[in-house]
C-alpha cells in the first residue's frame, strides 16, 4: 500500500528537482521514492552482511599447525640440569 508524504523544499531546489526529474522522464515523487527504496535496500543488505561477518568471526578458523604447548614443555632445558 502506498502512502503520500509531505516534503518542504526551498523554491530553488524544487525548481531544479522538477527539471532534473523531467530530464529523466519521471516525477519528483517517483524519483524520490526510488532513491529512498535503494537506500533502505542498501541498509538492509549492509545489516545482513554485518550479521554474517560477525557469525563467521565467532567460528574458529582452521589455521593448521599444532596444538599449543604448555609453559613447562616450552621452557624445558634438560641440557642445563
């Protein structure tokens, strides 16, 4: 369901916006509605991507290598005993 809104613009901006929309063969209303739709879709996509990135960061990445050693085995100096 579509709903109208009221927008207050400076006369100079309104005149330029009418010319801009006319050059593109559309109305100011359609032009603004399309722009707002794109902005909302971009924000929704950003939020989904951010959620996915945080989910991936919460998972452990297999980096290969060995398990961590404990302090005693790392500092074992049998040659000094």
